[in-house]
C-alpha cells in the first residue's frame, strides 16, 4: 500500500514537472513577465530579461532599446499592453520565438496619444526572439524584437 502511494506520488510529481517545465510554457511565461515589466516601467527587470548581446531590426542594442522604451513610456500616466494572436515556437537547441499582436491603451501626453494611435493600427505581429540564459527552464533572455511595419531610424539615438 505504501509503495503504491509513493509510486502514484512520484508519477504525479514527474508529470507535473514535465508539463510545468516545457520550453513553450516557460517561454510564454517569460514573454508575459516581459510585457508586465514594460507596463510597470520596471526597467531593471526588463534589463535582466534582455540578453547582453540584444540587437534589433532598428540597429539598437540593449541599452539603447531600454532608453527608448523608457523615454516613450514616460509620456504615459497609465499604460496597458494587450497581447493577442500569440504563437510560440521553440527550436532544437532552445532558441525560441514569440509572435504577438500588441495593442496599447492608456492615458498621457500628446506623445502618448500619438504612440497609441500608431501602435494600434499595426496589422502584423511583433516577433520576439529568445534564447535560454542558463540550464534553468525558466531562464529565457530576449535577444531581438522586430515588427515589419515599424520604421525607426536607430541612428538618431
């Protein structure tokens, strides 16, 4: 009887771990934590989730992208980022991508209103590229962001 209870407990724990630590599930959680940190304007947390060698389609590195994000979001008194049409893929060797349509709601200055108007008319999804930061299943680092409709001259930074 004791052995049966132990075996059931071991099977349940193993099943939970297999499901809980799947790469896709952990990548989705990392993406949600990133969006939450951006909404909260917690730039230290965003920086911790971003790879040191981050580089995006606009020619920005990690420091530059955090500065731009901080500058844009300081014009919001309140900001909410809504995520939809999410698709995730994780390749062998653990690089991953999250495709998601983002919508921005909030209140703020005229610049904030302009940002919302521009962001909310985008049709194509943003593509967030990630890689595992360590052996830990939940340790994903953002390596790049792209969006085919967003035009930005990163050389102005």
